[in-house]
């Protein structure tokens, strides 16, 4: 008998940065480590088409299972449906707010609510700047409930040479949060090459 692959929920909402969700699906399909369950909001599909010139059905083809954002009775809406967790990439401020306040008004926020109540891993690539106080309060609320706020902030110590380098580094860090192996997406920090300064060498 073959061991079933663990399931991972990927949601793409309407914030800028749909490339993160798409690239995450591409890497998971390439590794085959997880059975991916995809939810795309209408705003998420619109943004992806605008930013990437890609249509909804092309994104859906990257997933193993696709769920309608309106299907509140889908398998993902029950805690009895075992998953390794959920990533919302990108996560709009509206979606963040619905999760923070437990509204569960569509399958994205309901699935996230289930992940939190079952104490599974929820990772939100919250995408907005600048942040107002409502955004910050909502991030705090989700963090207090056990979620992880993971803004797609680039790391420049890796000296990225392309947009792909920037995106893949963030995607790799997300995969790290689920202990999912990947090949070379993240350049690991090796420490500085210069010896640490001692107090005797500091000029005042």
C-alpha cells in the first residue's frame, strides 16, 4: 500500500503578488510531496490575469484539487478533513480581516478558520503597504490565534539577480515553515565572513 500524500491548502486572493501563489503551486507540483487543494477568489483570478497574463484555468491546472470559493460545504470546511495546513498567497487585507474576526464568509476564510481551530499551520503572505492600525490589529489577532504572518519581504543579503530570485526565496521560506524539502530556493545564511569585533578593537 502507498502512503497518501499530506494535503496542503493554497489560496490566492486579490492582493498584488499572485506570483507567490502560482510559484508555490509550481514547486509543489514539481516535488509531488503534497496533494494541493486550491481556492482562488474572483479578485485573485482578476489580479493574476492582470499581473501575470494568466487565466484562472491555467492556475487551476497546477493543483491536484480545485474548490470554488463559494462552496462553503466543501471538504475543506470541516476539521475532519485532514491537512498539513494552509497558505494564503497573497493574502489581501480583506481576507486577513475576515480571518481575524472569524467571519468565515467564503471558503477561503472558512478553511482558514478550520485550520486555526484544529491547531494546524496557517501562513498568510499579507500584502499591503503602508499598513494602517486596522491591518496591524488584525495581524496581531491572527498571530494570537496561532497563525503566522509572513509578508513577502525580499532578502537582499542573497544579492538577487532577478525577480525570480526574489520570489523563489520567499516561496522557499514558506516551504520551510511546513518542513517541505526544496532544491536551492533559499540561500542559507552562512554568517559573516569577517571576524566579530572585540571591545579592544573599537575606536571611541
